[in-house]
């Protein structure tokens, strides 16, 4: 009897999670079970004849189990382990970001409405989440233009000495420094909340009455403003589709499969109105529809992801009651998971499936377009590899200070943000004047060293720059023995003076390749150039963002260092208490005094110094 067979006989007959590992010890599959022994033994003793299961089992060298008290705990643990290990044979969601919600800090004397991805129990009201960031920002723009509420941060609100630009363009009444009628402000807030809650018809009727009153009183300017409000509200009402007479919050999952592909479409219904959707393309590993949905739901509602009142599915789940209990506990109110067989809810589930079908066809068309683009890139640059995975590197610094490198990854022509990386420059000294070539060499050497260890290298490396940056990439690859990776440098267009024309002349963007003295110039509107520009610009954006973050942090740290009485211990105490530099900036004197060993004089100095830095 083999080691693995002996282990199967000794598995516990209890709920828990099992991890399958290959010969290198890498986790290749994670699953949960109501009874571990029965579930795992079924894999190895002919209980599952699917081809991908046989393929998986040929690679399994060991099975590890983790026992839990109940099935609900197993569900939570499974989610955490999938997120940690990203096993090859599990269905993985590529998009696990938190969606935007609208937050209203109603407990404040002058409430503010803003977008946020974090929902915390701070007494504020939250609306959403919304799948479309554009829709959220459009809503906030309408609120700012027509309901006259402030949008400034707490720090700016408390420290402003005169009205800001928002007041000048008539988007804020200026409660930070001006005597604003609190009742009128609260009335504006109430109307804005009706708009956000979706009670827009009620709001329109109320505004019409108010407009008529102003018109009867010959206050025509005020009536005109209310008319503009009504038009803005009615315009948004026209865009929304009422899909549920129930008026609650629902997530509706539709699954469609064809050939070797699976498409899942999620429709988001808030207060009975369809507010957005999200599509997920999955590789079909012969999982049943129920297994796909279970795996998807496990990852979809992780972290602080909002759970609606109802989740509608097209398939029945074996562990439905466990999931309902888990989500209800997390939400603090009942959450139902339904597989409707008739009526309006069944129609909604069928609509989600139809959207999934349409999305699958569209994604296939998009896939063909990206494939054509990648083949064009390979052909034009005479690359050895089909460029399925591209990594692009950039350096951001000012005279060597706060020098950082960035790496962005594109897979099949699309950004794969999970693989983005930042690098803080370690070996190049600031007093060297900021040697960009040496910095690029350091970043690439670190990336290739790790890639060799993990067997994880791209098809194409792109560096932002010209011949010098290309030489650094080649030097790093030679030193580490990297041979099967293509490399290119993309140089930005240059301004070229011309004696014949007063107009500014610009060169084309140039691609430098190993072994070629002259650069390759790609057609201006070509797909290949478009892809390279997207990759390069994204790397630049990612590097600049991190550089600015470090620079701001250092500036604020320096501001703290210059304050008499702020030493290392007080600085650490401030960061422990507030959690971030940003929160220290936004704090009041009263909040600062809650920090151990803090006094009013030093608190005032902190606020004064940080305000000077921000301004």
C-alpha cells in the first residue's frame, strides 16, 4: 500500500478543507467537504470519471486536511486558502476588487457625499455597491451640481480660511467659512438622498411643487434652478430600468457554457432598479454548473464585499443553507439564496443567462481582435515568442531621490493587475545624480532572479527608453543566463527642430531591438504600436503614482521631524493611533490629544506644520 493510500484510510470523518499538492509541494487544488474522508476518497476510488479530475490526480503526491468545527467554517477557510495559493485546478476569479459605494457621513453637522470602496461601521449611510464606477461618479456629479453639498475633506473643511473654487462655481454654499442656513443645507441633503436612493419620481414631484411656489412668488431665478434639477433627475430616470417590483437589493447570477468556455454574468439590482453588471470568463474544466457557481460565490463574497438581500441563481446549490447562514451573519440581516422556478424572479435569472450568452460571443470577438494584435506585434518586431505575456518596466525619480521602479503585466493584450510590482531602488546612491540606466539594471536583475527561481518568466520584456535601457536589460539577462525571453525598448517621440518650418516637428515613437542598430518604426495607427504604448503608459503611470506616494510621505515625515517635541516615540505613537499619515493630516486637535503623551501645544504645532505642507 502506497503512502497516499494509507493516508486516505486515516482521514477524519469530519467537516473541513483538503489541499492537494504535487511532487514539489505546491498546492494545486483546494476543496471543502462536509465529511473529509468520504469526499477525498471518492476522488481516488473511481467516484469521479471527469477527464480533468483524472488529469489532476496524476499530479497529486500528497493530500493535507484541515479540520473545522462545522461546514460554515470550512467554507470560510476554503475561500482564504484559494485566495492564498491560487491553485491551478480551482476556478479562479480574476477580478476580486471591491466595488464603489456612495457614503454619506450623516452624523456630521455638514454632511459630505463621497465614493468609497470600504464599508465600515462609523455611523455613516452607505448606498450600493455599484459595478460601474462611471455611474457612481456621474451620480456624484449631479449631486454636486444640483444639490449644493460640500465635497471637501475633513482637513480642508476645518482649516480653510476662505471659500474654495467649488463655492465660486456655485457647487457648494461654503459652510466651512460662511454663515449657511443649517436647515436649508439639511433639506438639500434630504433631496440628494432621495435621488441616491432611487426615489426619483417622488423627488421630481416634490421639486415641481417647489418650482411652482417660487414661480408664483415671482422668484424666477430660483424657479429656473429647480427646473434644472428636475431635468437632471429625469434624465437619469430615463437611463434606469425597473426590473423588480419588490424594490430590494439583488445579485442575479447567470451561467452559460459553450465548447470549452464558461461565461458568468452578474446583474446588480438596487432598490428594484438594474444598476450595473459584471462578466466573468472562466476556463471550462468540466466542473458541473453547481460546482462552478459554488466556487464563484465563495470568492465573490469575500472580504467586505456587499451581500444583497437576495441572490438569485439558475442552479441549486448543495450547501445553500450554509452559505445563507454565513452571509446573513456577516451582513447582520437575512440573506436568501434562491433558485426560482417561475414568476418574475425566474425571468430575472433567465435574463442573466441571456446576458452571459451575449457576453461570451462578444468576448470571443474581442479575443480574436487581441490575438490578431499580438500576432502583428510578433511579426513586425520579428519576435521569437508569441507575446501572450508582456512585462514592461519604468523608472521614476527626481535627481535620484525616492527612486522607484515599476513592472506592469499584460496577459493576452489586457492588463493583469495582480502581477503588478513596485521596486524601491536599493543600490544606486542619490548623490550619483540618479543613474537611470543603473536603476533599470537593478530592477531587471531582481525581477529575472526571482523569475528564474520560480520558473516564472514573460514572453516579452519592454523597457521604457532607448538603447541605454535596452543594453541594461540585455546585460541583466546575460548575467543570469536568461535566453528565451524577447526584449524591446520603446522610446518616446522627440521634438525635432526644423529650419524649414516654424511648426514643431516630432519624430515617430521608436522600438529598439537587440542586434539592430536602427530602431523599428511602427505605423502610427497600427495595433502593435497601440499595444506597446498602452503597456508603456501604464508602467509610467504605476511608477509615477508610487513615486508621488513616497515623496509625499517623506515630506510629511520631514514636517513632523521639524516640530519641537516630536521624536521617534511620539511619531510611532501617532502612526499607531491613526494608522496612516493621511489620517494624521485630517485629525483635529481633540483627536490628536487622544494620543499618549500628547499635549495641546504640540497638537496645534502638528496641524499647523502639516497644513503648510499640504498647501
